[in-house]
């Protein structure tokens, strides 16, 4: 094989690889914006993840607002599980940001408190 043909072949292969990489990049950008990805929905969506706590490898607890309902969900590799449905008052505390250093900051439920309430509800 002659040198000009060899160089043309190498540049052709390089061009193909670059085109494939550019296409993959463009597709993932498009898919991330248009397909929603994971739990991320466009602003103004009817489903919002209000808070998230990582409990361990591939284990997460989520506080989710779906319409007018507030849910505490557990996420594992096998799927999502509804742990408890929060009352409207509990859910609205997650929606509104607490006043810095004010009494409202104490009213925001934290995950240990939610877990304690969940255990109490399951025990009854």
C-alpha cells in the first residue's frame, strides 16, 4: 500500500470515529433535555422531588410531590417503594423554605423524624 493511500485511510477512519462521537454527544444532550431523564422533570411539572437522602449504595429516600399528594419513597435497584404518604401539612413544610434561624426552621421534618413516624405507623 502506498503512503498517500495509507494516510487517506487513517484520516478516513479518524473522521468516522469523530462523527460517531459527535453523534453520540448530540443524542445524549437531546435525550437529556427531551426525555426527562430519571426524576428530573421540566420546571412547572406536576411531579417534583423535594428532597433526597442517600442511605447507602444504590439506596435513596425521596420526598416527592405529585399533584397535591406528598410521598416518602424508597429507591433501590429493584424499584421504588412507597414508604408512607405524608399529610398535606407535612408535605407543605418541605415545599416552603424555612426562615433562616427562625422557629419555622425547627418545623421542617428531617429524615430521622420521618423514619420514626413511619415505624410508629407500621407498628399500629
